[in-house]
């Protein structure tokens, strides 16, 4: 198996390999693993996707969260976020896969503030209210206004620009 750039993804692939007892990395192994994932209720991944994940064929793309959710379910976690949280605490890893791309509501405390900025010069600051609800504290050059409420499960920095989680309330 080719080493991934993300240690937490390498770990999940190794756990899948251990559980499934993946053999010689033949095409048939990936077909069977694909069937096993579906039969166990984890979800459906094609043999081609599995070949790319395990380095049987060359691929430079990051796996999707949906793909990682299926692998996490197969090894006994609720989803990838659940697996990720466990691995990050256990191994004290730092990652550029998840944390650079999203902030999940389930990891926030009530009162945490998030600054979201995107081109050309738009910016908002939202405060987490709990139960996946946010209130806009500050807005500049957007259709959102201070006091607006929203309920996204996570903010995607790739779509919106840069994200910054404040440890303490901003002024």
C-alpha cells in the first residue's frame, strides 16, 4: 500500500486491511472487499475506488468524506468524524485533511466564534449557539446582517475562503 499524505487516512486504511485481511492486492481482493463493505452495511464502494485508496492504481485525489465514512463504519465507528476525533486524541496527530477544510458544529462549544472571509472582500463573524445554530455577529459586504441566524452543520473553507476559529470571543 502506497503511503498517503494524511496519517489518519493511512491509519484507517491499515485498520480496514487488518479487519478484512486484505491479501495480495489482486483485482479479485478489491471486488470482494467491495461486496463485504456493502454486505456489512457500511456502504457501497466500487472496486476501482478501493484500488485507488489502497494504491493498487495511481491516484492523486483525496478520498471523499463519504468514502471515509464507509471505511470508518466498516471498522466500527459511527462515521469518519467519529473515527477522526478518536484518532486525533489517541495519536495526537496534526492533519491537513479535515481541519484545514471544515469546522464541524459538533466540535464547537456554545459561544465559540468563527470568522469567515471570501473574495473579493466579504467577511462575517458567527457565534455558535448550540444545536447547529449560529448567529451573525458581524457582516461586511454580504447579504447577511448582524443578528441573522443560520443552521449549517459545517462551514466549508474551500467554498467560502479562509476560516479562523477564535479561542476567545472577538471584539
